[in-house]
C-alpha cells in the first residue's frame, strides 16, 4: 500500500462522517468532558490519531457538530414560518417541524443543546447567534398572531422561549421505544402550543390594549 493510498484513505470524507456520528453519540450519552478522543475513534472503528486529521481538537469537533445542527434547525424554522396561511397555521407548522426534528434527531439535538457550555467563548458566541436567529424567526410568527388578535402573548419573546423549550426538551427524554412516533408527537406539540397562545373562550385580543376585542378582523384591519 502506497503512502498516497494511506493518505487518501485517512482523509476520505466518509471517515469524517463516521467520526462525527461516533462523537455525537458519545457526547449525548456520556457528556463532552467524559468522552475521550480514543472513545470517539474506537466507536468509529479508527485509530486514535484519525480524529486529528479532520479536526484540530475534540472541542473543534463539537463546534462543527453544534454549528451544523443549529444551521439545519434555523433553515427548518425559516421554511416552516414561510408556509402559507395565517399566524396560527404558520406557528403550528413551526412547532411541528421543531418537535419532529428533536424527536427524530434526539441524539444530535442533545449534544448541540446541552453541551454548548463546553465550547470556547468564541464558539459559544457563534452558536448563540444562530440560536437567537431561530428565536427571532419564531417570535416574528408569534408577534404576527398578537397583531392579528389571534394570540394572547403579552411578552412575545418569553412566549417564544417557552414554546422553543417545549420542542428542544423532547430530545432529552425521547427514545425510539416511546409509544408516540415523531409525527404523533409533533402534531400533539402543535396543539399544545396553539392552546397556550390562543385567547380564552376563542376571544380575539386587541394588540394595543391587551383586552378582548369586540371588533371583527375586517374592522380591525380597516382602522390600521
């Protein structure tokens, strides 16, 4: 076997994927600090030195996993929030998408959400920016619902944080042997979310006064 063949084998992109998958599982199960580079390499079926061919350090590997995971969630939220329909339909789509993602990808979701403090300050800042972008995308939908009078959310940002926590926490406890499929769970989560933000007794809320409105939607629109 030539040196070039060995180098090509070690830098094969599939090896990078194997390392990421092994690291994700190990971080989710044991935590970042309890996982060694040898653990990751062994799980990937590679030599201990293999990790350093693709990543500068174990922390760099966690950063890549976290960055890519958050970017995927951000795009997912953007797509869902841009769906057709009013604020209720759009919020339902967002919650379904987030809940399903955190159930279907619970291993990587545990890692990217619960190991963020193991990153460097600069890495945390980058991931924090992505998390804020996700928050603002969902918050915009909540604010649209408040403005339309179909959501009662005195503090849209806090409301959004609560709704996001509902979805993110699924990754902490969800396993494949649970009695609910990701689809069933995501549908239920969307119902819970909508019930949490809808005015009581189906009343519409005036966005300016925070009081039940007696005007129809068309009347409110006509005065804007």
